[in-house]
């Protein structure tokens, strides 16, 4: 091919709009009316039960945990293997808005929280910078729509300028004074306070976890059900004022269900089948597929 022919061929490709137009016109859906599209979508969806949809957010605005990707992967795999839910993984907060809930015809194209049944927050540290509308949408998702929120470790270390967020989660981040510079990871002695809960019944009364665990701030047992706590009798160095250190709890927020655990700092925690089971069962509980004895 001479260079003249090569240039002419190139210009022909660039200037000729036919391939693009042909592709668009070739989409058979374009020939259908809206009613026909509805009917077709209903036929395609027939017999395919809709699973609960879980939005898993691993966006980070503060300290970045190396375990974020491991945790997000775990939540996707847990949904697939259990068949309990379908996970949508995101690394931004864009879907925290009041949109969603509209009919979907061909594929899942989420618009906002209205398209989900539960929200998992994976080490979402720092100030998220949500608009006032987005903040209202998140609180309303749980409180008014009766949906679930599952907070993982750094989800508590977030949104200090938004007190309603901590009020929903059941507390804020009070630091991790038991993990010092020379002991970033400790083998924590733990107490299972609720061996009948579907979320923690796979653990014995006393067990241990290698992790970095938080001391929550503004936490009250009055409106929260503690599942796991640090064993104060066994811990070597208990700083003053930290005699009660819950590390996993459930609570009601309006009509919705909230679960939080500070287990999940390390990559290793996401290879621990017991930790994975706790979070799968927390989602099941959040979706109202299981109950504690004292649930409504
Ligand atoms: Zn951490």
C-alpha cells in the first residue's frame, strides 16, 4: 500500500460515520415501544428471583487500610457462595443519594440507595464530604426505609463533623490505645456475650483475635446490643476509662438495623472463616433473614 492510499484509507475510516450509525440502528431494542420493552423485560426476568442487593463501599478519605480490597472481595464472594445477596462494589460515595428504586429492564444500573437493601461500609475512614441531601438520604435509608447498614472497623473512624452518623452507628472512634507503635497488632482475648445470636454463635464464650481493635466513643449499652467485647480480665494493658470495650454490636435505628464490628483491620482477618461468617450473618440479620431472640 502506498502512503497516498494509506492516508486515504485512514481518512475514510475517520470521516465515514457509517459504522457508528449502523451499530446504533442495528440495536433491535431501538425498534420497540416502551410497552414492548416492558413486556420483553418481564419475559426475560420471569422465573429469576430477585436477590437482595448489597452496596459495598470501600471509599477512603482518611487512613487507608491495606485490607480494603481483601474485605470488599470477601463480601462479593460471600454473597456469591451463600446465594444470599448480590454485591455491588464501589470505591466512591456517589450512590449515597435518594435516587433509585425505579424499574430496571435490562441489567442492573444502580442510581442510588433506593436500588439496595443493605449497605456495607468497609474501612471508610475520614470525612466523606457528603452533601446535606446525601446525608439525609443515608439516614433515611436505614431509619425510614428500614434497610440495613453494616459497619466494618474504620467505618467508625469517619465523619467527625456529622454527629448524626455516629448516633446511627452507635458510637464514634475513640482510638485504639491498646495497639501501640511497637504492638500494632495484638492477640486480643475476647468474650462472646451472645452465644445465641446468629451473628456470633459460631464462636465459643472465650476466644481471641489477632487485630487492631477500637475503643468506641459515645457508646452506650442502653440502646445497643453487645455481641463481642474485649476480655478486661485477660488484657495486659488496659488504659484508664476503657474497662468496657465492645467490639461488635447490633442496634435499631428507626425502622432499620445496624451492625458494627471493629474486627477487620488486617488482611489476615478476611482469610479467617469465623470473621467472614460473622459478617455474612450480620448481613443476613440486617436483611431480616434471621433474628435475635429480642428483636422486634
Ligand atoms: Zn485500623
